[in-house]
């Protein structure tokens, strides 16, 4: 009789039903990945393709080199961004999303769609197209009290 291979799991499988505490804790961990002031901008930019450091600096906007470096290092440490240095003179470094980073873009799009539907944003500049009136944001909806 041959022995069956035993599978060792280093991570326990998730419970079928999460407690409120587990849901809050998991949600807070996910939000903390995106809570850096420039994290969302960098993730959206890298979702459109691999960029060199100088391109990220230029395209993200009014961000200092120090802050961008800190943001990229944090995103890399969290596993959302991959850094690829090239042994060239002058040095060249490219950044791209990892598979985990790509999975976060779905969350970012869901948040954007929710905000577009539910939050009035009067500070957002209106985009006008020729002959077409700009889309008016939906008013903030109130949640009924139970």
C-alpha cells in the first residue's frame, strides 16, 4: 500500500464566513495599501504601461522626487509595483504593476464607478465636448435610517 502525499499548507484556508472583525481588519489592510497621497495616481499611471522613473515623475504631476521615490518604494515593498533597474550609464529604472498591482486596478475602478454614481463632486472640472452638454453628477443620495 503506497502512502498518499501529504500537503502542508503554510496559510490556513479562509473561513467560510468572516466575522465582522475579520471583514473590518481585511478591509483596513486593503485600504492602507492605497492610502498614500500619491499611490492611486501612480497605480493608475502604471496601469497604462511600464514607465521609467522620469516619466512617472513628469506624468504624475506636482510631486517631489523624494515623495515619488518613497511612494514607489512603498508600493514595491507591498508587492504592487515591480522595479527593474538596467546596468546602463546613465542609469535606467522601469516600473510596472505586478499581478497583485493589476488586481488592485479592478478595486480602483469599482471605487471610481461608485464615486461617479454616488458622490457629487463640484470641485471636479467639467469637461465640455463640442455641441454636447457636460454630464451632471448625480446628487448625493441619503441612506435611510433603520
